[in-house]
């Protein structure tokens, strides 16, 4: 009996000593947990406004965490996930390609892709330009250089040549325009890439003949609970899938019209997670995909993957 007691006492002493010892991480060893530490996230710059809101709330809920976003082009976001040893999460508008998955698998990684939202691509024009109706086929003709002058589509227009501006030559917006609007055809000479989304808005606000193509989350008025307001610096065009655009078949990228697919220029937003350590990147990805993160997306004007969207019926809201 005494021998058993002695053994139990010895085990307890060892447990106390073990729990009292503080583990000192080795150089390069991860120290983050789901509720503490630092995590780097590569984010497609198109989604910077909504991700900034998400990070702010996440930090309030978990004050011992620090999410460090790296706002880059979509190409850079995926490349950083592939190559960086301390970056385990990317937020993009596309899934991994088979080649990218093969690269991860060759290193015994199994990345997961979670859709968290649907975004709309807005066409913006100068606020003094009232030619706000356009079809997808007309956008295609303008982008590929088949149509070059405003009068070819809008006979009463006094503007000369179209000038199309994007945020960055390597952005997801450019990729979407080539793949989904132009059907793989190259851009014409009237297309220009800047560096940032803010520059697109500023350029269009100062250039009467310009059309900017930009993620709608850069334009939403967060003070408008109906999500029926955009930046006052520009006009947002109404887009139609029909052969000819008119107010009855053309739609602005309001949340409800993105949700019910009336608005034709939409894309998905994905979290691509490759964290074998089940640390802070896992927790942030779960936050984005679950209730609290999804409600933030809902309030931003984008369409969350799991939250219901409130339909607001406003006369004239689509033109």
C-alpha cells in the first residue's frame, strides 16, 4: 500500500514540475495558437476594405491575437502561400489550379478552400457622364478594342475614345475581365492598369471618358443599411446580359442583385488555408466562414456564403 502511495506521490511531483516548466520555443518554431500570437495573411488587394473590417472585429474578440494582412495582387497572394514558410492563409477570388495543388501535395500538404462570399465587379464612370446603361457584349467589345469611341454605343455622347482602367495588371479583376468577359481574348490598346483601387476611383472622377472596373466593396456606403448607395465621387453603371440595355433589364451591383444573379459580373471570394499546425490561421478562417464573420460581410454589401440576404425593393433601384 505504501509503495502504491509513494508511486502516486512521485507521479504528482513530476506532473507539478512538468507544468511549472516554461517551454522556450526554438528558433523558427511557431508560437501561435487559435486565440493568441501572430499570423500573416496574403489578401487580394481587391478585398482590402472588407478584410480590414473582419480583422478589426477579430482583434476585439481575441485581444491576444495579431492578424497581419499583406495586401497584394492575386498572383502574389497565391505565390506567397506557395513559397513563404510563415504564411498559411490566402484570400483570393479563385481556387487553386491543379498544378498549385500538386505543388502542395508534393510536400505532404492538403490545403483546403472555403468560399466565404460573392463579390460584384462594378463599372464606374465620371459623375458628369450620364450614359450609365451598358451590356456585357458592349463591355467585351470595348475591352478588346472592337469598339473604340463613345459615339459607337451612345450616339449623343460628346466624349471621344473609351479609356478603361484597372487596379493592377496582375489583379484578379484583370483576370476576371479576360477570362469571363473577353472569353480569353486580349485587351485592346485602350486599356490601362494603375496600381491601386483607390487610384482607379480617383482617375475616373477626374477623367470624363474613362470607365473603371473595380470590386464593389470599394464603393459601398457603410452608413447605408439598405446598401443602395455608392461613392458620390462617381457613377456606377447598370449592366445587362441582354442584346440591348434598357432600365428594365439592367442592374447595378447592389447586394440583392448579386445575390439573385440579376447582376452579371460576379465572382467568388475564397479562403485558401494551408496550416498543418492548426494555429491562428485556422481560427481566423473559421471566424470568416462562421456567423460573426459572415454578418460582417452581409453588412458590407457583399453576399455572404451562409447568411440570408435581406431584399430591399426600391423603385428605380436598378437604373
